[in-house]
């Protein structure tokens, strides 16, 4: 479409006249739907980090790192919704705790998990 996209947001759906416009609309819906899902994932990561901190079986710093990672997911996704023109400039910084904590948790579960003892 040489004149630009006519259908750049759901409010303009009635002006979508060709396949390119409809495809861009679905890409827009996917982008913001995924960001909304990341907010809920961040909430679950924050709760998971809090549970780890209170439970005391997993390392305490891991719980705090997961909690901070959840807050990073929430903050990054909300920036896309609330700040006009945000293109993810802060995403690498906000996602660094998530990167660290998710690999740390995976490694701890694979290598550092204590083995169960035999009863009796």
C-alpha cells in the first residue's frame, strides 16, 4: 500500500480494504495481546518469587531475583501501553533479572536440588 496503512488500529477496522491492511491489524492485535499476557505472567512471577522467599527451600536470593523479574515484566509491558512512541529501549535492562533468574532456577532444579532421603 503506497499511501500507508489505513488500518493501523482496531478502531479503524471498517476502513481495512485489502489483505495487507488486515494482516497489519492482526499483527497489531497480536503485539498488544502478547504484551497484556506478559503483564499477567509478570504478576505470576512476582507471586512465585514471594512464595520462594517465604518457603525457604530454594535459595533466598533466587526468590528475590524472580520477584524482581516479575516486576520487570510488568514494567516493560506497561511502558508499551502507557508511553507513546516506546519501542522497547529499556527492555534489555528490565529483562536482565528475568534472564538471570530463569536460568538460575533451571540450573538449580537440574543440579542443585537436594535428593529425597529414604524413610526407615
